[in-house]
């Protein structure tokens, strides 16, 4: 029953928060209108969702987001330090990152995370979809980088999406 | 313009200055890093903190001077959604066009053909 009315509960929650942020005030009428929109829009667009993904551990998502914010902060400082020091010292590398997780949505989230964090950008996914190609700006030990990404992000995503 | 209490003035100005500094560092990086792939790193990362600082400043300013205001957070959400995607597309284009890379770039691909567009 609940699944019929709310096919995507987190999308609905996101839409409601988004609506209230857009309005920038909170009143009873606005919340009711927002709730109606948050229920109707997922119902109408559900047919178009090609890649359904279920979040199994909502609390872990919050933890993941906070961790990501802290890492983005650190990555900004790292990049700033690299930019301001002489450029011939950097050691860039193209690294193949073997994927443990499966599914379009989890892999997309992981790729975006890698792009947002210290000195790494996702450039391409291998044709069979089992590895990502990462460009790292300044890396001394590629294996250590792969291990740290696996432990920090991939393990958590695996728990969140159960894939 | 409304008068802010002095602690808020200090807070807002330092947030804006920090944000602007990171935006500046990002632009310097864009200009002086050695090759295309390395240049991509500067704008995708330093600008997130640059914009973040300015946005926090704006939130504090409007929350103190007028009513509580959070809709600047939408800018951050959009930035977090779009920055990795544009970086990914640019990196992909650079990879497929096989742009010149600095000599000390280590290529650790075991099967480079797996990442190219060409048909076997």
C-alpha cells in the first residue's frame, strides 16, 4: 500500500526539502502544497526511472555525506598547496580502479565522489563496466590510493545500496 | 543597508575573503598546471570551497540582517551534482582525443584499448 502511494520515499523527501528551500519560508499552506507535489511528481515520473536504486541504510547516507564534506574540505587545501608549489614536482598518473560494486546508480555515485575528493578525477569506465579509469594529480603509491578509496567510500556504498 | 553587529561583520567578511581566495587559487591553477588533465583538477575542487565560502557568508548576512535564510544551499546542491559530471565529460573528451600529457604521467592501464572508442 505504502509502496503504491510513495514509490520513491527519498525522492519525495528531497522534493519537499527542495520546495521549501526555494520558497525560503515555512508556513502550513506551503508545507501542504509541498507534500502534495512531493507525492504527485514521483507517481507521475516513476515510469521514466530507468535505474531504480533502493537505499537500505538511510543513516549511513548521512554519515557518508558528512565524510564527503570533510574530504572535500581537505582536498581543496591539498590542491591549493599543489597549485602554489612549483609544477614540475607533481607526479600524475592514470590508474585503473577495479570495481567491487555493481549497478548504475552506485557506480555513478562512486565516480562522482572520486571526482570531488583529493586530487582524483574519474575519466572513463571500462567497456565491460568493471573498472574505472582515474586520473590522479599527485600520487606516489597508486595501490595505496586504490585501497583508501575502497575502504573509505566503496565499502560504505556497498552497505548503503546492498549491492 | 542594515547595520550588522560587529561579530557578524567579521564573520561575513572573513568567509567571503576565504571563498574568494580559493576561487583565485583555482584560477591560478587553471593557468599554470602543466597539461589538460592536471588543469581539470583545479576548477573542479577549489571552486567548490570558493563558492561554499561566499554562500556561507551570504547565509550569515541575510540570517542576521533579515529573516533566517537557507535557499543559498540550493546553489551548493546544484554545484555538487554538476561539478563531477562536467569534469567527467571533459576528462573523457581529453582521453579520447589523446591530448599531450606531461612526460612523467604514469599510464597504469593494463588494457588501454578497453577505454578507447575505436572498433577492434
